[in-house]
C-alpha cells in the first residue's frame, strides 16, 4: 500500500499528483495541473493543461478514468466555451471563475480511478460504478431563476429528482455539495435560506445530520447565474458507512449561526476510508472569527481546524489527496503561497481568488483524503 505524491513538468505546464494504492482494483489519483507561464494566451495555456493531462493518462495514470474535473478560470465569460469545446471526456465537469492566483488563466483539478466504469445516466448524473456502488457526480448545475434563493431552491428540486431516479435520497445518499455564489456578500443569504428550507423538508436538521459542503464566491460565464452547484452521492451506501466530523474542541455546529452543512464527512468501506472536509476557515468553537485581519494567523488556525477534523477520522495531512485554498484578498497570495510551499511542498493544491461567506474570513480551504482500512464487515469500494 502506498500514498505517492510529487510534481511532473511538461511543456508550459506542471502537475502535482497524489496516488492512493492499496493493492485492490481501484487506485485513486488526484492531480492539479497548472499552466506555468502567465504570458501565454488563454488558448495556449488551455492547450498546455490539456496536453499535460493527456500525457498523464497515457503514462502515470495508465488505465485510470476521469471521475470528476474542475476547471478554475480567470475570466469565464471569455473562456468557458473554449474549455467546453476542448474537453469532450466522459465525466462530470465543473467550470468556475475562480482565478488561479499565480497569475495564470486556467488550472485543472482532476480526480481519477482505475478499475471503474463511467457513463452519463438518463437522470443526468455521471456514474462511476464498481462493485455494489454507483458514485454519482454532477458538475456546473445552474438555472436562471429570479434571485439566488429561487435558483438554489430550483437546484435542489432538480437534484432531488435526479437522486430519486437513481433510487436515492438527499438525506441517505448525498455526501458532498459545492455552491459557487456570484457576488457572495450580496447573494449568499438567499442560498442559505433556500438550503435551510429544503433540508427541513427532507428531514435534515441539527438533530439528524446535514451534508458536507463548501459555499464560496465564484461565477459562471453568464452573470445572471447567481448560484452554481456541484454534488456527489453514492447509490448503494448504508447509513453505518457514513460518519460526520465535528471537532468540538475547535469548531461549533454550523446551525449555531443559521447555516446547514457538516464540517466534514467520512465514508468507510472494507478497504478504505474516504474523507471529505468542507470549506473550513479560521473559526473557534463559539463560531467567532479568529485573528481578524491577520492572514498568517488565520491560515495557521485554519490548518489546525482541518487537522483536527482529519484526526477525528483517524487521518493526517499525509492522507490528503488534494487541497483547494480560497483567498478573499489577492494581495495575500504571496504570503499564503510561501506558507503552503513550506508545509506542503509536494501536495496537490491550488490557491484561487474566491471570497469566503463572511467578510472577516480572509482564507478558507477544503480537502479530500483517503486511507487504507480493514473493515471486513463492510463491502469493498
């Protein structure tokens, strides 16, 4: 069994990679592909990123299939169509304007697996099948309802119908959501109201459970899209396999301040544990912002919070496959980049411009982790 990570250089691009292998049919990969020259045109940077990913599929990731991709763009209105036309791969794709803060125009997070079958279902979700489980991925769901609350309500209604068509429910099968909110300071409240109300109708309360999530600034090509949703659910999963992370020494319940998501979730199989850490900021267990206006201390506290959540799942940063870091103020990039380079020199990560849901939070991060387990009473992945 091995967790391997490193950096591979290509023409005009480089890739940070993570591999989890436990000698079973399904090996997992995370990759962050970055353009390495801000001076190139968008078309040239896109070509470099796509070529690097294709070469990885031929060599390092030979036999793997793409499960989920997220493209981070600097100017979605002028770039999104070109990405869509360039990537015809058969997997869920998320495309969002969250500019990479290294000055380039595009970056790509890819999540891949060996030993699986993939395809688009009639319900509209992409399915990754192996054994008894179907892993259901959605990317870039959106609509043009009148405001962020109506758009979010419609997103949940449509997603709920997709899940029902797959024999699933939001409460029993959804593991993770992402919400990208155009002008988050103005529109996040509507997203929160719609989510709270819809969850209540589905029996999701502080006394049952919520769903791991990130709610962060981001926009589509169309400025009238105020909320975009990505999501992940598992058909065939049992309640005993799903566990929620709280880290009460460091974090409070999100319901304390009127929102409804879990700090993190992990899913156990016979052979592995997968961990999904929600967007996490510099907060204490009273819901207060820690170290206002201090980017270094906020980053350190955020790391500590994430580390505590991981520890509750019996994991460490060594088990983390990919990290996405969101900065409110672009001028904090150099400080944060140096901190990440020092602590995580070989870990796949990206730092993007994306305001957090409270103005006082300067930085937020999310991550996914995986570790080998031996739960013989559970089915394998």
